[in-house]
C-alpha cells in the first residue's frame, strides 16, 4: 500500500513567503496596539492561528494552497513570532507592563494549580 504524500512546505515558496511577511507585519501592529491600549500582552499564537485559518478560507485560487495544515502552521508560527517580538520591542521602550502581566499570569496559574490539587 503506497500513500501519496504532499511535497514539503517551504518558507521560500513565493506565495508562502509573501503572505507570511504581510501577515507578520499586520500581527506586529495588532499586538503593539493591544499592548498600548490595554496594557498587557496578547496571546500571539491565537491571533496567528485565527489569521492563518482566515487566509485559508479566502476564495482565490492562489490561496487554495493555504488549506494545508503544514502551511497554516508555518504562517501561524511566523505571525506569532512577529507579534511576540513586537510586544517585547514595545515594552522595552514603553514600560514594564509586559513583565507585570507575565508575573500576574504566573501567580494566577500557581494559585489555580494549588486549588485543583
């Protein structure tokens, strides 16, 4: 029994690279805006996953490739990385809320794990 495998997804494919760069820039802007307005870091992986899934549903022939989970995962990873880097950059030049939000999340997780034990 032979299984038919799709070719590997590569970041240097033209469509994948261009979409990833455009979406990464948009994600960075969104994450910086969330940090500036609300004061804490967004969950960049959720933003990246939502954008990658939305791109896969665009009704263009060129976007059909993005229905591949491997390609969506690649775009989501780049989007998440760009959003996280933008968060670090904006907090490095804008204040300490970034670290405070992680500390608060850490404390909440510790309390919740103690309650469930």
